[in-house]
């Protein structure tokens, strides 16, 4: 399934994140439960972080494709119009990315709330190269 760039937010960092809103895979992803502040692995899922397309692949037929080049990227809380290549490099260095599916994208990134709200689904997904 195709997910529009407006339904995503790529966040740069040592462990990059991909936030999804209204994703068709939301109910297929596990409910996010963090322990000791660490994000669990998302078993059976992987991510292919590429400059033009980003693929989130799950078990069976579950998965989405995002036209990444047109998607918004944030660096240190600010919009980064040229950041997709850097986000992909971050994901390669980290060996994957945290993927969170939410009802809607947050206006501000409140990581403690996002990771402990009980409404987020997802976890860390290893990168396939």
C-alpha cells in the first residue's frame, strides 16, 4: 500500500525515526511497550530506507511504500528540506529505524509521551540493504 508523504515524518538522529499517521498497517504492528526507556524490536518487520522510496515490510502481505523524496524530515526539531539523504545515512549507521504508527502526527515531538502513550504501534525495525 502507498502512504502519502503528508502522512509521514522522518526524524533524524543517532537512531532515526519514522512516524506514520493513519497507516493501513497500524493494527498489524504490535502495540508499543517500552521497558526502561528502550524501544523493542518489531519482530517480523523491516525497513528499506532509500532516498526515493522507503519500504516498511511486515509479515505476509503487510507493508507500505512511502515516496520518501517528497516526505518531510526533521533535524533537531526543525524542518530539514534536504534531509532525506542524511536520514537514510542515519538509518544505515543505526542498522534500522524506529517506526511508530499513530492516529495523527504530533505537532511537537514529545518522545516520553509518544513512547508511553499506549496508542502508538511499532518499534525498531532492522534495515534491509
